[in-house]
């Protein structure tokens, strides 16, 4: 028996996936306090903000000079 035959894909509809996710989030909501949610949100923001401040300018710096060179070559 191959690995794929051992675990056949389960046909899950989008509605079933949404219901599962909703039940998962409801479970988290019941078991986590407001203070824990706030701590999690602050942690996510503190981690995402520096990444965004570094990655977005780096990506723009890598893209914009090529675009500018192409436009200047067309003129």
C-alpha cells in the first residue's frame, strides 16, 4: 500500500471547512480571556510591524529602479 492510498483525500466542501473553522474559533473564544487575546494581538503587531517596515521598502527598491530604467529607455 502506498502512502497516498493509505490516506485518501477527504472531500470537504467550502461550507464544511467554514463550519470547522468557525467552531475552532468559537472554542478559542470560550477558553481564552480578553487579556490573552489582547496580548496575542500586541505580539502579532510587534512582530509584523518591523517586518513590514523592512520588507516593503526593500521590495519597492528592487522593483522601482527596473521600471524607471525601462521607461527611460522608451523615451
